[in-house]
C-alpha cells in the first residue's frame, strides 16, 4: 500500500492531475511534488521549521539535516498543489486495504454513517472569502464524512463553506457507497428525495426521524406499536426535488430485511462516527490545528490529516486481529488504542514511504506487533458525564506551536 502511494507520487500523470499550475513541480528543487505531499501527510503540531528539520533529517538518515528548506519555500510550493491529491491517495489507500482485508458485516450489511460538523478556522481574508465570515465569533467551515463503523475509517470527507448544508455534502458522499452498504443518518437528514435517491442507487439507509417531520408518521408516534410500515406521499415540490436528483419515489428498506428489534443496537452503532470519527479528527489528529492562513492550506491540511488517520486506522485494524488472539482467554475484550497508532504513524511515516518493499513490510510487521500490545480493556456499559457542557474549548493559534 505504501509502495503504491510512493509510486503514485512519482507518476508524471498523477503529478499533472493534481497540480494547480502547468509549470508547477517541473524543476528539480528541495521540495518536489512527492516530498511536499509526504511532508504535509505527516501528523504534526510543531512549527513548520521544526517539522522540516525532522523531515529532511529522516530523508538523509542523519540526526541533523545538512540543508533544510525555509518556511517560505513550503508556502510557495504548496500554492501549486491541489488538495485533491490527498483525496485521491485516500481512495487509493482504502481500495488497496479493502482488497486484502476482510470487510465485516452486520446482518449482511456493511455499516456506514454520515455526519456533519463545523471546524473553527484562523482569521484571514482568503479564508473568509472562501468559507464565509460570521457576524460574530471565529470563521467556521462545514465538514462532513462518510465513516466505516466496523473498521473505523473515513471513506469520504468533505470540507466546504459554512453556508453549504450537511444534506448537500451527504449527497456527495454517496459516490463512495455501493449496494450492500447501510448508511445511518441522524436527525436533520431525513428528506423524501434523499430516501428516493438511495433507492435509485441501490444503497440502503436508516434515518432518525424528528417529530412532525412527515404527517404520515403521526399515527405511529401516538400508537403503542413497536413498528409500522408507512407510505409517504410526496407533494408536488417533493416530487420535483426527487426528479431533480434523478430518483424514484419508492420505499428504501423493508422491515423484512431489518426487523424493528434491531434498531436500538443499530443506532447505538452510529455513535462510532462521533467517538471514532470526530473525536479522533478534532482531538487526536487536531484537525483545527492548521499550518496556513489560506483556504487552499486549510483544505490541504484537513484532507492530509484524514489520509493520515486512515493509514493509522489500517495499522490498528490489523493489530486488533493480533490482539484478539493474544487476549482471547481473558475475561474482557481488549482494544488497540488509536492514539498509539497515530503516534507510530507520525514517527515512521517517512520510513514507510521511502523504504524498499521488503523493508516497508518488515517495518509494518514490527509496528503491528507493537500496537497489538498497546491495548486497553473494554468495559461494557461504562460512561463518563461531561463536566463542562456548552463551554467553548480553547482553539489553536498558528503563531504558537509546540516545541515537542
């Protein structure tokens, strides 16, 4: 997989597809295309100068690099790099991983979840023009992801202006789904045209319905029945919205395929997109800790961090299989920590990308063995209340970076 990523980064066609200027990355410089992408891929929170010194020391195989490009050189080089490069590499990595790794199912379905959020961004004229400025508070971006609930991986990620709705981004995620997937949505997503679009694509979905959203559901709300089959009758406007999406107005998922008694467990599984998706994204990967003040830098950093999260999740998924065998005789289950996987990836990413195929395989084996021993016990039913509900958390400041 890492060899495939390195091969793509060295491909002239791949470079041409993901550069913003025709003349970008045509000269031999200290930060050619493959080095710049590898540098931006690494999960990092320290200053750019510190990370550059570490990066080039790893390339040279020395404790201290002999020559290190300046921060302005990075800023200039990344102006010619499209953020789509990280989206393409993410699709390549996910496809490569799925081709050699068993994909778990739940009652015959591959579980997916779609959810949206907002990201706080640094101040800057270009950022405000692209993402939109609010009347008060920081600049916000709208984020959304399609999440694999079993393998805890981001299958598709989008970041857009704050004015873009979560529904619009959800439609874009459907290109990364396939028949056999079951996509779970929270409240705020149900729309008749989205039901119909899923039907047209052959992709099943489950959505949590708010009260009084569909009048046909009112009798069920007031009844004691555990389940009911409801026929929705589209208005002229709803029918037109369905036609605009090229969708058929028919039912999506019948109860014979998914009995009502399973919905409690199913909706509990959706919580994985909150814990494994956004908690890791915002807290562990520090999605809002950005390295630039332009809209392009924001999109590059965010898509690069999603790619890094997925590469770490792949290492963790394999290590989890090893850990399951190691601890199968114990009373409780044990889970490999995502934080440990991200830490190992951050330390070893350059070696994984630049090693020979045999060297890369050996390094991955060592990382997986180590991760399988960095586990924590899973205690069912344990929960912790929030101590500061509604309190705004401290943000990140570009001029102030960590030293370690």
